[in-house]
């Protein structure tokens, strides 16, 4: 079976970074950099979205554990991280409490029982998938969430002036046939339509420039918070 584009892209990205940088630097760059600072912001986002001690979180596309590291410093939760690159998962496990679980998963499905999760988050993951791939994940996330559970994910959109940096960079790379991985924008009306068709209620969008959690800076990417009724 042919491998997904994201497996090839991220395997190559991680291997190239490990060849160029010391491991901590490579593992930070592989997920976008600023490992601890961004982890703290992502933790503020999931807490703002309702994650509480004792709950079950699935961190889809957990990478090298930016969020997991920050959660391990401050919360007691049942954590399951999922990613497509084993080296990232191994690093994440080395930075987090022993009870945290990390699973290699190269399907577009969630390896959890129906209704298991109180929350699923995906930070900068749907930004690298085709819309149909994100939609398949969202369909299965709906299954894996308990009623009342939430999906929190970040996205890039043309309406956010800052996000044009990514698009302009992608256009330049495309000109040289040198795009390291897919950068996919998602518009809010698409998210609303997907949510409605899948049975989610869209609770709110948060601009990438806003930080309604108060105790940490803004994320930069936009955020969607969806609830399973
Ligand atoms: C930009 S990084 C963000 C990592 C992490 N969420 C964070 O914020 O630190 C994107 C991550 O998504 C993972 N990824 C890409 N495609 C994926 C897929 N189809 N399923 C799960 N993870 C995926 C990559 O391996 C990478 O770790």
C-alpha cells in the first residue's frame, strides 16, 4: 500500500533535522520550534476549552510532546498522544510522566474506544492534511468523544493577515518544486459545514491574535472548539 503524503513528508523532515541539529533542537524544530513556550500556550488553550484534572485527552499529531510536556508539569490527566513518526513519539515519552501513552498511528482513525475521550486536540495537524483527510479524522473523533466532549483544533485561514506568511512561503517553495509538506488553509465556513454534517456543535472560533485564557500569550494559529452534543 502506498504511504500517505504526510508520512513521507514528516519522516524526511525529522530525519533531515536530526542530521543537522542536536536532538533537542531537532525535536523542537520538527514541530515548529519554541518547545516549552508553545507547549504552555497549548496547555492554556485546552484548559480554556474545558480540560480538567482526571479527564482523558487525545492529542492527535502530538509530535515531540510540546503540549504533553507542559501538561505533565501542571495537570493530572489520562493522556494519549498519537503521531505518525516514531522518533517524535519516543522523544515525547522521554519528556513526560510514565503514565502518558504514545501510539504510532498511520491511519486516519483514532485508536480509542467509542466515547473514551473527554477532549481531542489537534494543534497544527489539519494544517498539513487534505480536507478529506481532516474530515475523516473528525468523523472518527466524533465517535471517540463522549457526549459533551470537545474537539479543539488549530487552523490557518486567509482572513488572518499573519497567516499569509505561510501561504507566501508555500507559493515560493512551490515555484521551485520544493514544498517540504502540505500547508492547507481551512476557512471558517467549511469548518461550520463539516461540523454540522458530522453532528458537532461549533462552540466558538478564537482568532490567532486573541488569548482569552489570560495566563499565556496568543497561539498565532486560529482555533476552533467543537462539542459533541
Ligand atoms: C506542526 S507539528 C505539531 C505537533 C504538535 N501538535 C505540537 O503542536 O507541538 C505537526 C505534527 O502532526 C503530525 N502529523 C502529520 N500528519 C499526521 C496524521 N495524518 N496523523 C497524525 N499526526 C500527523 C506530524 O508528524 C507532526 O508531529
